[in-house]
C-alpha cells in the first residue's frame, strides 16, 4: 500500500466515527469517547512526540515542542464535531466514508475533519523525516464548534493561564476557490481576516384580537407586514472596509481592463462597486450586515386575528457594525409598528491585519504548493471557533489549505458532503509546507 493510500485509509477511519454534536441532550458521547483512541491508533508517532492536553473532556490540544522556546508559537485549529444528518437524502451512508469515482463521501469530509486529518498526516510525515520545528506548534480541535459550545473558550482560557501568546492562529474558513465572482479569471486563496457577528432579532407586533371578518391595518399581522416592508426597503448601509478594498485590489490583476481601473480607483468608483456587488447574494453579503427573515408566527386559526404576530431575523453583523447598532437600526426602521428584541448575539470579530509577516507567510505557502493561485483577504459570513482567540492574539486567520469547488462548498451541512481524494492529498502537502517552513 502506498503512502497516499495509507493516508486516505486513515482519513476514512476519522470520518467513520460519528462525532455529531447537538444542542440538546441527545449527543452520543460514546462516539467522542472513541475518537481520541482512534486517533492515537492511527497516529502513534504524533502522540508519542507531542504533549496532549484535554479541555472540557473532549477538546484536544497537542503541543509539538520547538527548538527555540523564545519564539512565539503557532496555533493550528479544526473541529472534530459534525452536524446531524437526519432528514437529508444521502446517496451514500454518511459515516461510511465510501470512495466513488475518486471522491470520498462523508459527513465532515469538508467541515472540518479534512483539516484535522491533513494536519496529523503532515506532522506524522515530518516526524518520520526527523524534522523538529523551530517554534512550538499547537494543534487544537473542538468537540462542539457546531453548537457554539464552550470548549474553545476554555482552550483560550487555558492558553492565557499558561501565559502563551501565539504569533498567529489559523482555523477553518476560506479556501482555494476555482470559481470566483465578478468575472475574475483566476483561482484565489481567500484568507479570512475577520468574521461577522451574529444576532437573533425578533419583532413583535401587538393589537386587540378579533374576528377575521373585520380586518384592519391596525391588526397585529398587518402592522408586522408593514414593519417587514420597511426593513426590506431600508437595508443596512453598504461599506467598503479596508479588508474588502484590499480584496478588490488583489482581484484587479485578474479582471478586464475596465474593471481593473475601477478596482484600483475605489476612491472614485466606490459607489459603482457597491451597486455591482449588491447584484448577487454572495457579493452583497460582503459589503453590509445582512438580515435574513427566517420565522413568522401569527394566529393558530386562519379565521382569528391574533393579539400578537412575530417575525424572527438571523442577522450577520459586518465588522463596521455592532450588536447595539443593529438593534438601533431595527428600532429606527420599524418605529412603533413592533417591538424589537435581541435574543442572542455576539459581536463581529476584530479584523486581523493583512499587512503582517504571518499573513504573508500563509500567502507564500499557498503560492509554493499551488502555483499560480493568488491570495486575498476577506471577511467571513459564517462563524468559527477562531473568533475566541482574538482575546489573546491579533493575527487570527481563517483558511483551509484545500481547493474547494462550488459544489463542495454547497455540500457543507448538506447531503453527500464530499472531498476529492486528489484535493485531500494536496491539502496534506499544504500543511506539511506550512509547518516545515516556519521560522
């Protein structure tokens, strides 16, 4: 069996453990009990050379001691919990990790056991060569990222208590994308420098109950509908943040001459760029806070006017906004049509500077392993565990060293999540280069 075949077999073993985390009390912790012993069995050399610390029972921290303790360590991250598969129409068993036509199908193949497995493979390969890093390298993986659990916050607290201040942190997030928006004619490594915050906003309109035969514009549902209309007509302001401007500048070498002129002169063409980016959901989300209407509730009977009608919004808060400004925006737009409440929220992450040696190092490693692939910073719409590390590190980046197709990205949290074998093997090469060249 070749080295690559062995690596794929180990990846399958990792994917076959159903480490599904749930927000209720139904999580099968037996699967998590089995996960660490399985890892030790598959990577005995890694565990023999690295110091293991368990956080919150199932969170794993591995320290690979470097030669120079005066150098700041690097933290690589993933999470080994996955989302449930119930109610999804899988063509292949979600935890069998079967290979069909050179592709592995399994829950977690992209999100994010591919990172975990590739980092372990890279460490194991380098250890077999007698390699020792110059600086300490930590690998952290959480058991409850998908449920916004407290394992990673406890990890951050543990690092703080140890007095450990990392040089940079690298977690999931961006990846190498072959299909880019706005007519960009080149694959790009999208490196997340921040991530949006979250807020669950609820609107509640109230009125006297009544019979449906006597409707009025002052009924609770009618007031709610008017409030929703105002919200749709008054979105959050669009902003070209410095990170977004740098992203567009990076894109400028791979677009038409006309678009290049626009991207390189945003001081003049900023309003035009905003208008263009508002044209598609992917790019529109890059320039503003978004509010997705996800819940509506009114009368339990179709012929009864309720006393209360409610609407729920899932809000993703851009770095230029805050939880307070989001709530204020809703209240200003809605007026006295409905009450606004914020049920759960977290602020957007600080923006990590893209003009740092660590960012350049990640970018250079991409260029080494994936020749011809350019890189650009961006702000993630989704949330990752890395946001917690902003408390102890200013250089927190979000990038998985894999080529992800549009179809792969769509398979995250969906049926038939998949990873091409060749893409996984190339990912191992990325993490090996990332670790080996650290100085």
